């Protein structure tokens, strides 16, 4: 991961992929633009996520940024150069598809955040299942500062933070530091910059050690039940646990626990 993350190429693919032992790292690779989300970058990210979705060899996805920052949001220069409704609406819809796909793929996605993550970049962090930030990371939904309320970043932000904290970020555009982001629930861990890769890999490896059957089922029902009323949420959760209990890996896990030995997952 460190090689891809450190890449500062001036040309080449806008998205890098690195696969290692069941962990796939996708690195936003527009470092001179601080990894701003152009249409090309969003298209590349969507295509790669769709490939990963059906790839059983990928257990965990790490989303990172090349160069000095994670992501500042949409490419404003591109948007101003294509100032027509169809292009702008298409771009926002394209971005929303990427965000939903992050949630829909069965593999957990961990955001590896350094530098700034603003506007749609902050949206990416909020939309990922988990996030680890370096101490130098800063977060903002700063569209309001240029006359644009960050409505789409507000969707996952309002589902991670309390309403009043989300509204404060959306209405002021002010930066919050990594420790505040941790306190407010935007990220899971904050570590020194030189420990960022190690911490992300440790978290990824811990999840990878679990059965993919339970991880995929758990991620799916987690997001589905959030959108339901209490009764429907329990019905979905009960159905998920029933199906999970019938899986070979559940039987293996319970037997291994009772026999005081490590489980051997079969992915079934």
C-alpha cells in the first residue's frame, strides 16, 4: 500500500489498484489536484468497485489518496468549464452512484485519510464503512464558502454525526481536526502519520480473519436496517442471523470455540 499511496505521478492512471493477500488498495491518483474528483476519476472508481464486488478473492478494500491530501471534493475547474445543467447533474449522479456502491459491495471499505478531506472528499470518508486518519488530517464540508451547500456530502455526514454537528459543518464550512472528527464519529482511529499504514493494515487484517460469510451478510443488513422502522429492522436482522447460523462457517466457528481451537473458514 505504501508504494501506491506515495505515488506522485504527473501523468498516468487517475486511479491505482494494488492487491496483496486479500486486501485491495484503491488510490486516488491526481496528486497535483490533491485528488479532486473529476468525471474520469469517478468513472474509474465506479468501474473498479464493480469489479471488486464480484471478486471473492478481495476481502477488504482500502481507499487512499496519493500525494499531500486525501481528496478536496469535486474538480471545480472541470465543473466551471462545463457549466450546463446536464453535465453538472450527471456528475453529481455519477458521484452518488460511487457512494452507494461503496455501501453495496460485500467487502468492508476502510478510508485511509491524510491531509485534507473536504466536500465530496469528506463525503467519501463518511460513506466508507470505516476510516483511519493521520493526526494531520482535516475535514470540512466547505462548499458553503463558495456559495454551494454540500447537500450530497450531507447524506452520509448526517448518518455518521449527530444532526447538530452535521449541520454545523454544513452551514459553516469550518475545518475540524482529526481528533474532533474522532470525537464526532466521522473516523474510527487517529494515529501519527508514520503509523497510518500500519494501523490501517492491522484493522484490515483483523476483519479479514473473520469469515467472509458473516462479514458480507453483516454489512448488507447493517445498512438495510438503518433505513427501516424498529419492527422491520428486527425482522431483517433475525432473517440474516438465521441464514448466517445455517452457514458452514458458523458451524465451524462454534465447534472451534467449544473445542478451543482456531476456526478454519471455508467461505460457505
